[in-house]
C-alpha cells in the first residue's frame, strides 16, 4: 500500500513537472515572438528615419543646384 502511494505521488510530481515544462516553453516562445516583433518594429523605424534623411539630403542638393 505504501508503494502504491509513493507511485501515485511520483506520477503526480512527474505530471506537474511536465506541465511546468510545457508552460515555460510556451512562455519562452511567446517572449521570443515578442522580441522578434519589437526588433522588426525598431528596424522599420530606423529604415524610415534613414529614408527621411535621404529625402532631406536630396532636397537640399536640389536646392543648392538652383
């Protein structure tokens, strides 16, 4: 009877650990996805800034030629 109780406890602990592992994997995946989105947004923002600088430079060069 004691062995059965220990086996039940071991199985519950194993299920708990498996559940925790799945939960933590999901958190890591969600965090990775979020970091990827943040990186993409920052990259798009930097590209937009560079494009604006290029446009201003072209406008300035055009005005200098006049």
